[in-house]
C-alpha cells in the first residue's frame, strides 16, 4: 500500500573531503558530503550563487559553508530570511553553532548587536540598516538571502530587490530558494545587475516523498517516491463541486470526510508519526486538536517527563500572570497528550515551544495553519493536507501548486526518515486526480512584486531631488522591469513566429491568370449564395403559411389576396436572386479546381494565424507601452511626490531627511504628521496607541469594547484627513506611498500602557494573543524609527523644529518604557541572542 523503506540517492553528488570543516566552533560542522564540488568551489571563490533546492538542509549546508569561508577570511556576513519568524529560527540555529557573542539580529522588533560578524534579519530591516549605516557593509563577504521563493510580502520583496541593486559590488550574494519555474530568469537578472551568477538547480529531495490519499481509513498512493504517478487512482473527490471535475463519476454523492482522530489513528497504524496536520484557520486547528487529544495516548512516563521539562523551561520566559492565559493553558493541556497547535496567533514563546518539542520527537501531531510552513523550517515524517481548498475573497478554490508544494516541503527529516509522506485527506471539493496533478505540477515562477518607496527615492536622490537619474536607474534595473522586458521579447518572438507561419501558408493557383486572392472572392460568393438561398427559403415558407391561412379559413377572415400576391412576387424574386448567385459561384474558376479543398484548408489556417498575429501584436504593443512607461512614470511619480513633500525647493530638506529615516509603509503619513504637529501634545500612552494603528494588519471585524478618548479620537481624525490629502496629491506613478491607520484596530495598546494585563485586554477585544504581542513589538520598532528620524532631522532643521523634535523624542522614549514590559520585555530579551546568559542587554526596541 505504502512505500516503507527506500534508499536515498542523490544526483550530481560528489565528496567534498577537500573542503575544510567550517563552523566547527562548537564541535558541529556543516555536512558537505552530498553537495556538488563546483558549488562549494563557487562559494570559496566568492562567486554570486543562486541555489534552488526542494529541501532546506541542502540550502542550510551551503549557507553555513559560505559563513565559514567568510569568517576564515575575516569578513562579515549578513543573513536574511523573508519574515521575522524564520529569521529568529535561523538565528537560534546559528547561535548553537557560533555562540551568542558572534551573532547580531535585525528585525522589525529587535535591533541587537548589528556590528557583529554575522547578522541575521529580514530584508526590510537589513535595507534600513544599509541606508542608515552603509559603512557596515564595506567589509561584508557574503549577503545570504534565504527562502527567496517566500518573498510574497511586497515590502520584503521590494527590500530584497533594492538590496541586490544597492549593495557594494564587492559583496557576494548567495540566494537560496525552493524550486521555482523561472530559476534561469532569476539567475540572468542577478548576472545582469551583479555580475556572473552561478545557478545550481537541484531537483531531488534529500528525503524522497510519496503522496497518498486517505479515504475510508485506507491509504492509496497517488505519486510514488520516484515522482511517477500511480496508474490507478480512486475516482473520488469533487462530488460537491459544480461543474464536477473530470474523472468524478456522474451521480456520485459526497462522502463524509474522516475526522482528525481517525486520520491520526491511521497515521499511527502506518508508522507515519510525527506529523504536521495543515488546516485553514486558527479556530479550525484549535478545534481539531481538542477533538484529537481526547483519543490521544499520553505515552510513557519518561516521555511525559521530557515534555514537561521542555514546557517548564519555555514557560519560565513568560510573566507569572501570562502563564494563566487561556491560550497557554489550552496548549499545555494538549501537549500532555502529545498534540499541539501552531498558527499566527500563537504567542512567540509558545511557537518556539512547539518547534522544540516537534524537533525533539516529543509530539505526535501538530495542527497548524500554513503559518508553520511559512514561518518555520521544522519538519516531520508526514504532512497531512486536511483541506485542499482555501477561501479566496469569499470563494472556495483549490490550493495552487506553489501552496501545495510549500506544505509538502515540511515532510521528511534528514537523518531520521528514509521516506517522507504527504497524506491528502479525502475532500468532496477536490478530486483525487486533481490532487495528483498538484503533487506533480511544475514549480510556479517567481514574479516580482516590486513597488517603489518614497523613502528610497529620498535616499537615492541625495542632495538634488530634481535629478531623477539615480531613481530612474533603479527602476530600469529591477527584477520587475527585467521580467517585463523578457515578456516583451517573448511576445515579439511569438509575433515573429506567427508572421513566419502566415508567410509559409501560401499556394499557387493552377489556373493561369488567377491570383491567390481569387479564393477569397470565391468563398465570399459562396457565402452570399448560401445567404440568398436561406432568404429564398424563408420567403417560400412565408408564402405557404399565407396560402394555408386562406385554405383553412372556411368562410372566416383569411389572409388578404393582395398580401398573398406580394408574397408570391417576393418569393419569386428571392429564388431568382439565389439562382443567379449560385450560377455566378459555379462559373468562378475555383469552383471546378481539383485542388480547391487543399487551398481552402491553407486559407483557413492562414486566417487563424493572422488572427493570432493580430492578438500577439496587440500584446506586444501593450507590453512595450508598459515597459516604456514603467520607468518614467514610477521615477517621475516618486520624484514628483518627493518635490511636493520637500516643498519643491530642489534640495534634500529637513522634511525629506525625516522621511528617509522611517522604513515603514506609513512613513510618509507619519513624517508629515510630525512635521505638521499632529502628534505634538499627545501623552506617551496616547502616542504609542496612535502608532499602533499603523502596526496591525487586522482586516476582519471582531468585537472591540474599547472606546477612544476625545483626544485620541481627534488625533485619529487628523491622521485620516492627512491620509486623504496625501492620497489626492500622490495618486500617480504606481508607487505605494500612503498607508493609513487600520480602521479595525484601536484601544489595546493604550490600555497596555496603563498597566493592563494581557488577559484583561483579551476580554475586551477579539484578537489572538500572538497577534497582540506582535503588534506591540511592531509599535516599539516604529517608535524607535521615529526617534532616530527626529534626531537626524533636528540636526538639519531650524531652532523651532529642533525644539519640537526633541520634545517628541522624549515622549517616544517614555512610551517605549510603557510598552516594553511583561511578556513584551521578556520576549524581546529572549530574541536578543544570549542576553539572559551574558547579562548584557541588547538594544531591543
């Protein structure tokens, strides 16, 4: 039924015995034995490298080798992950190898030891560091971009592209990614903007994976570990969908999907535990975990003691009052049964706890949203796709190939598993054949989402905001522009191919003196003759109807004789016209031509090709217009907005300095609000509350029992009016310039600043514990950026502005002290590598 034992093979693998064992500081060396020698040699030579591989362990080994090479040469390394969770996970792994003294951390929440020899962070945080302190990158040996395929967040993807374009040419780049469909295009772009870039496209997993279907407590193979589709797939799934997918028998009724407890029972029977059970929605995960825990086995006492020991060590990082939170109690109760949950709303220490327990093999199953696949690189023997659909803008759709592949990537633990499994639970919405197609789909292409930022324009324009050369150069060099140019080339090639096809579709008429175009005239004659025959038939039918009405009147009122006479004349004229047209077409030379049918086939093919050519030419024109306008509009739009913002004086004004130091989507709004004094006179707690409105991306309504004070309500109205004013001025250029306050979020940060506990806040607002703590951290980071921006802008401004800026800095400093307490302070300290052990507090925001 399922494959249990398989030997792991690796293509293009050679021994790397000549490579020194780097990263051996703590007795641990990166495993290089399965990596190609030319890849390792490229790293040692400092070449730019793009690695696409389906398993994180290979990418991690290459990254650790690059770190070791740079350290041996006394060069610094910057390591980025696409989000804070992955950055923190990677920082913890590297800390175990290098020790805390060698490591720095740069995220939106924490800035710790940024001058370290190895700094881990996100692309956006690293970009802010580069623009603020470019001198720190002069001695960098490598900048490593991990999980490039996960840069779906426009802010992080934009930061990645700007770093690639702005970093000193002496810095080598190492880009790591899961397989993507356009790896060659990415490598070509990197070569174009950074110099020669080597591509290693690894298509084989370290741990082979099989894809299975779970139905009626039985596992059916969809795809073997060799990547070959199973020839016999149960014709089930998709019965509830309309229209039904191909392969679903007519009249088939939806079946009852197995519950979570049954799925876990089957996994245990088939020795497929531990497993990560992916489901959509936080509440869905919590409910399924609770159901499963009721039938779970507690395990041996020794196992329970190990779990409890790990739980205790992690809960010690929480304040005493927060250990009584409902989320903490629920999770610890589940862990006792070998079950856990993982989703975006989980508190950061609890996420780390679940990862540690799963890593140690102390859990049977973790019910998780896709946040675990996107924020963590922890894997398990099996992955369960509990629901292969997602709700997208209110409509249900199947998982995409990239989404499915990202979930499947968590299956298989190198060094522990010989075979990984992806178990797809039966769904009445998606057929087994469709799941099989997902499992074998070609990787999706990585598409740039680059959106220019006004802050970047301010820094690039330098002392002359009217000179668009540097901004224009950036626009012309982005991956987005590169992909647009490639699309233009492909469209032109398609148009040329169609032109060639049209030119090839010709024929010579065997009748002397008759041109090729005569066939078109003949076809038009035949169409006219056919139309006239139909009209004659209609006239004849009308005449018969009128005569029938007279014959059936039997003394009643029938059709008038005059009407019948007119109908007879019309029918006769139509018949004569149809005969004339038929005779004319029959007399045409093409009518008796022996090769006419062959020529007509060529003619039809050419007409279709000409139609396709016109569509291709229209696409070429559209793409060329976009490519031409993209650079000019974006650059001009950015600089136009910059000049208006800087009062049009043509120089890098104090306002522009203020803006350029705020690396946040709401930077323009907040910089203008500070300049106009909208944030003056706000107490520290009110000011932090106002900043929090820009730090939460909640987009769904939920209960909120908080009411804003009159002062805060007035501040919110002023900020919203400012957003409207800026949107009216900066609607051009296609750049993301304005972000307003979140209308769904208000109240909890002000309450937190007044000393409220996390539990009391959760009673007043429908928000997950982890989401709230994350918002508090992001509020601290934004406040830190504003303090730095005010300090730099004050130095270049007049006395009145400098005095206002100093007062606002003091209020922000007091606000930091109000927010950074309890679990926020403890989690910030835990994030600053090794601070608890060394007693040296890092600069946590």
